[in-house]
C-alpha cells in the first residue's frame, strides 16, 4: 500500500535539509527548527557556509519548511 501522507523537510540557512529524514508533521518540523537553533545557544550564533554569523534568534527565520 502506498503512503500518501505529506511529509515536511526543514531547509536550514545553508539551503540544505537539517536532517536526512523528513518530518511526519508540520509541527514536528517547527519543533525541529527550535531544537536546531537551540544547539547554537552556547556559541551564540550559527555560521553558514558563506561565513556569515547568524544570531541564534535569527536562525528560525532563516529556515523554511517544505512539503514533500
């Protein structure tokens, strides 16, 4: 039987997914963005592949959720 459920991918600031497997719900994807940002709290920023330092507060706005 074919699985027709919509899955969600979180694309991070570097334009690549933050994890390999898609999320089963949009809420899970939103929670993953918050957890992704939290990983950089001690450091205070996320440095992208171009060398730009993105503040922890701005990480969520630099991520996007895409249905797959």
